[in-house]
C-alpha cells in the first residue's frame, strides 16, 4: 500500500495446503494479508508484485475488507511482529496454517466460540465428566479469554498447525520470544515446536529444530520461549505426539517479538530421546540419546548430559567417554547409551528431565536440548542389553509329549545338559 506504507514481503510459501475443504488443497497456496488504516481521504493504492525471475508466482482471490483484528501490543524489549487473540474477522487460524497431521483432511482444529456455560470446563466436568466427581474431571475451557480461542480437539498425530513466512516473518540471526496462553488436559500429548524449512531443487525439506512437551494445565497457563531464527526459514507450531482419547489443546493471545540481532547464530543440531522408555526400580536400564549434526560444518567437542534427573537416581554412561565426541560431521548421527537406575521408591512414577548437548561450531558454543522421560515399572525389569543367554544341544528332548528338538529353551528349570547364563553389563562411570 502506497502513502503511509504497510508492506508484507516473503520469498517462499513452503507449507503445502492440506486443508481438505480448500479448493487450493495439494498446492502451496496459503493466505497472506496486510493490514492498514486508510487515510481520511479514503484514497489508497494497493499493489501486488513479484520481483523479476523465472520462478512461477500465483495470486488468486484478492480482496479488500474491513479488519477488526486487535492491533498488536507494544513489545517488551523488542518489536512485535505477530499477535493474535482470535477475536477478529479474518479467515483462517490467525498466524497458523494446517500442518501434516492426518494428511489432506478436514482437521479437528477451529476457532472456538464462547457459549457459557456449555463451552467451559465447569459445565463439562459436571455433566459429561472425563473422570469421576464434579469439577474433578479433565476437561478444559473452549475459550480462555474474550469470546474466541484456537482449539484442537482429539487431533491426528503430527504437525497440527504452524506459521509460514507470509504470516510470521523471521529473520535469520535474530532472537525471538514467543508467548501464548493455553490449557491442555492429558500428559505427553502435545509439543510446541520450533522448526525450519529448506527449499532446494524444487523440494521443501522441513524438520523440527526444538520441541517442548506441554505439561497438563487445567487452568490457563502461559508458555514463553526464546530462540534464534536460522537453519532455514524458521517457523513455530503445535505437534500432536500421542493418541490419547479426548486430548485437547486450547491456545489464545499468541505474540511473537523480535528481540534484535543475537550474539550467535541458531543452533541447528538436534538431540533426541526415546519415546515410551521403561525402567525398572533398583536395576540399571538402558536409555539412548542421539545427537545429529544439521549444521553446514563440523560440530566439535560435542558433549551430552542429562539435566534434572530426579534425586536418588544413579546415572552412568555405558562406555567410558561414551557421551563425548571430538568431531561430528554434517549429517552424521552419534548416540550415547546411558544406564539409569531409579531407586525402589520411584516405582510407578513417570518423571521427566532434559537431554542437553553442547558443541562448538564455527567458533561459537551452541546448546540444544530435548525433553526426556521414562516410566518406572512396579517391578524390576532388566534391559535386554544387560543379559546374554547361551545353550548347547546336548539335551535332545523337550520333554514327554513334545518330541525331539536340536535346542530346547523353556520357561521351566533347565534340564540336565543345558546351560543358561545371564551376564549383567559392567558400566564404567565417567566424569
């Protein structure tokens, strides 16, 4: 728009349109908009343009309409580049577009409407309880503040929604803060993700850079995270991790603030932890973390550690210096096997901690983390890697009525001539 310029520019539309009801589905067409206040004269020039070049640019369904979206607030320590309270009249999900959860489908995410008392948890817990007892259920409010929020109900696993450059512009090398209010009801079902797209050779490669598993919050809580943009075109979004029935995530008042140029570039490496890990009380169990170098150059002096492991747990590395790697080449993946021994009193719990990797890259020290957790069983469980079994074939019968066999293993005491051996691994404590 000319005069008092309000400009929206972007270079790519990297997210496929996976909205089943959209005529643009299976293309890379997504909504883009620019808001402005018209002068008293009412004279406004609106321009849509593309720089000269060979790549195709498609524009369609252009319209001008009144905008009732709440103006962004003033940023604390920076410039607000995106804000939405979902109260305006603009189509879509504010700064988000549908992700890959469920593929091309009609999602279970929508702008929820306030319809008291029926849309709020007080009524739902009382009349349609997720658990026994009035107000003791696991329902959440459909609307957190105002008259509308963004609600995801029993979504498909995968990336539920994300930003794109046309809705939230991120500048590589700048530090950003994202914050929003939310409620969610079931543990381990949702994660807030920072990701990046790389476009090359006509293809888009998208991956998660960091993720925070969201803890249950039956009352409205505030999530805040700071990060440095980079590793491609940065985006943020919501990922569904598990398949629990009735899992809801309600979001409101999302704000993205540009805090200015960061001292170091983005940390593009990744550390991952196992899903669904089980450990036995009082016995060492294997827990494997993996570091992957997504940087353009070598990651040097890579060290992994576990932060926030509960008191009383014993933490060992299976092999001496198995959590230290002098050099990890771009694209290379290395793993560390930990031996974790929960105390007997931890039986039946599911504690959480964080896996952290620190490395040097191009003269800068960088850190990446990942959520980690495990379920401690009620009874001791030996990890498969902590035992071996051997047997000979001197016994040629599996017992009366079972016939002959070259090697016989049963759950009953071993017959004469058969030897079984269990050999616990012998970890070496390092550091």
